[in-house]
């Protein structure tokens, strides 16, 4: 969608993949998993996401307000 946030593209997709087989019993388990997941991401994870943004922006502009995947 044209209003896509950068976090939707890189961060949330990766996190959703990591969460797919997780089952939490309490808040502490969620917090522990989240802290470990964030700590497992190195600098290249963020760099890769940022490097893809210009192409993503061009796709958003070219879509002229229409939905795309």
C-alpha cells in the first residue's frame, strides 16, 4: 500500500517469521523473546533494510495510490 512504513517491510516481516512457531505463557516470556530477537540482529540487518528503501519508495510513487504487494 502507498502508506507502507519501512518497519512493515523489514522489521515486522522478519519478526513475524520468527514468531510463527512461538507460544508464550506470560508477558515475561514475550519480553525475553523480543529482547533476544533484537539482540540477534546485527548491523547488516538494519543496513540491508535501509538500502532497500529507495527502491521501495519508487514503487510506492509509481503505484499512484494503488495497492501492491
